[in-house]
């Protein structure tokens, strides 16, 4: 049986029609939404930086200080 048999030709034509309708080229860039999306786009996007490491360090320090202050240690 050949691939171009009548039964397969109709099926292949439907598949070809489906693929012709799909968009071509790369997907468009999506704009970040929400605070987390903005943060990721700013610090992890095309120009990544070490700022998130500093944010975590200072955040832990601030939380530790506030807990020490609250619990009077």
C-alpha cells in the first residue's frame, strides 16, 4: 500500500490544511503581569543581575531584627 492511496490522501490533505492555519514565526513576547512577573522580567530577564540575592539577604536580616525586637531578646 502506498502513502498516496485515496484513503491516506484525504487524511494528509486535512493535516496539511490544519498546519497551514497555524501561525508562523516565533511567538510574540508577553508583557509581564503582576508584581512577581514584573520582578522576574526586571531581574531575571535579558539582563540578569545579582540583586535578588541581596534582596533575600536584606529581607532575612530585616525579618530577624523585627523578630528580635518583638520578642525582646
